[in-house]
């Protein structure tokens, strides 16, 4: 009874007296000491249940006082109730937390950051703290033991797998056969990381060209020449040809002439300084395969024919549009003359395809029409049959056909000086070609004609003789 009355008196005294005056006169500390001594005296006689109930009541009273007090007295009552409640921060639960606030939540202290700003995660540490020099990690790619602080950024390209090598190289080589630009191939190879399989590019390129045309083999020889010293070395080229010599029996299944072609490749590569001069000497007396021996013998014969070791530029023949115009005209004339003798359309077709000049087929049409104008007999019928066959299979396009006939139309006055009946022969030949659906009606109508009108003798009435 005595204890409860004393506590009531203390609480009434606190409620009636202004908190500022209590704090200023130091009465709060005295009241706290009196209450602590009373609690110590009473707690010695209380049971645990009574003690827990008493603490709960004190905490409830502290909460009620927090709700009723003003904003300024709230902070003081919170500190008092926090001290009375054995340091438990109940008042802090009523406040709105500030993000990234490192001040104490218990209400104690002077409101400074905890541990002087050196506590918690992601902080710089206390002011004036000196850090030790961190040694560079060998496994860290951003550090260099020789030049510390220099960061090197580089694009790492993974090495091409051996199984994916052929799928990667074949499109590059086939595209090169179309454009013929060796610099573009060099750029593409530099972007790839072929690693220790770099030499296999040459072997794959040669294998593809063996199955292609003569122009493809000429382009491949030029490519090998331009790659040495920039992307490939002579040792890489030697390894590539060593591999092809071992695979020669398999290559002959698709290309029976592979040994002779490979010998020409080796001779051209040595002449272009893509292969070392001692490449053939390494195989003397050490070759067991007959096909490989034939290829090496072919290369030795070609090299012995050149005394001063100039490039074997004509080893594949100059193919496609690289041939001189005079040579192409001569080949087409020979093709047409051979056809007039033999009459073999298939052979003429094969010879024209081997020339590999589809943009120059108008020259064949021109030469064929001129031969009709200058010859006699059934030449017109045979030439019309040949042009009709080429037209049906699409070997000669409509543009090339029109251009060939138009060239003859333009030169017809000059041809007429040597062939007096050129206009009449041209008209009959164009009519025949139109009937066989070789030329269009517009092209036939554009054929120049020169009418030959003769008047009869005087006194016949001025009639025109047909």
C-alpha cells in the first residue's frame, strides 16, 4: 500500500509540474532515482507474476503519455519512458523511419551517427581512416602486375570448333568465287579465331575449287598468294598441301583429274612464293601413294618449264571475263565453224558454257548472223536452229539476242559493201527466226530494208516494174 501511494504521488507531481521546469531543475533525475529505489524495494517482495504485471502497467502508462503529450514534450516523455522501461524503445515505433538514417533509434545520445559514420554496410568508414594498399590480384583481368592501374578492354572471340570449321569456311569461299575480292576474305578471316586449325582454310578452298570450274581454280590460286604473309604463313600453306596429298584418293572419287590439278596448284603456289622452294624436295623418294606421286611429278614438270621461275599465270587458262576480247571473239568463231561442220548442238553448248562469259553472248549472236550474210547454202537454217536451241535452254537471254541483232542492223550498210544482197538476206533470216520464235516481232520489224525499184523504158507509161 505504501509503495502504490508513493508512486501515485510521484506520477501526479510529474503531471502537474511543467516538464521544462522539471528538466531544468534536475527534478526528473531525482524522481527517477526515487522510483528506481522503490521498485528495487518492492521487487524483492513480489512474485514473478506480480513483477511482470507491474512492468506491463508501467509500459502502458508510458504509451498513453506519449499519445497525449505535445510534440516537444513527446521527445522528453519518450526518453523518460524509455529509461523507466529498462531501455526498451517503444516510443520509436510511433515515428516514421527515415531512409538511410544512421542515427540511433533508442532515443539515447546526441543524435550523432552510430560509430562515427563507420558502422553498417556500404559506408566509407570513419573520418581520417587510412586504408592499406591493396595488392593486385593475378586472377583479376582488370589488373596488370607490370603496369598497375592500366585497364585493358579487348573483344575475345572464341576459337572455331573443328566440327564447325567447314560450315564456317565453305560460305566464305563460295562467296569469294562470285565476287573475287581477296581483301574481303582477309577481313573475314581476321574476324574469325581459327586457332591452330588456320591451315585448314587453304585445304578446304582447294578441295572446293577442284569440284568447280577453271575460273574457280584460278581465283583460288590468287587467294592463296594474297593470304600468305597477311593471314597465313608458308608453313601453314605447306601443312595444307600435305593434308590434301593424304586425302587425294578420296578427292578422286568426285574429281578423277584431281592429281593433275593438285600438281598445278602446287606449281602455281611455289611460283607465287606461297609455298617454300623445298616443298617438292621433302617428298623425293618418300611417297608411297601413286596418286600423290603423279601430283608431285606434274608440279615438277611445270616448274622445270619455267627457267626464270616467273609466275605460272596461265596454268589454269585465263577464265571468264578476264580473257581478252580478241581471244573470246576467236573462240566463238571457232565454235560456230565447228558447229557448221559437225552439227552438234550439245558440243556447241558445252563450249559456250566453258567460256564463262554470259555477258558477252551477244557477240555469238552477232558472229552467227554475219556468217549467214556472208555464206550460202543452208547456213541460215543451221544458225537459226542453234540460236533456237540456246534460246530455249536460256543460255542466251532476250537482251543478248536483241543486242546481237541490233549490232548487225547498225553495221548493215558497211556489210552491204562486201555483200550486195545483205539487206534481202537479212530480211529473210529475220523472218525465219521470228517464225521459229527466236526473236520478237518488234525486233523483226526494226530490220532495215532497202527497196529496189526500177522504172521501165520510156514510153511504157511510167509504170514501176516489180
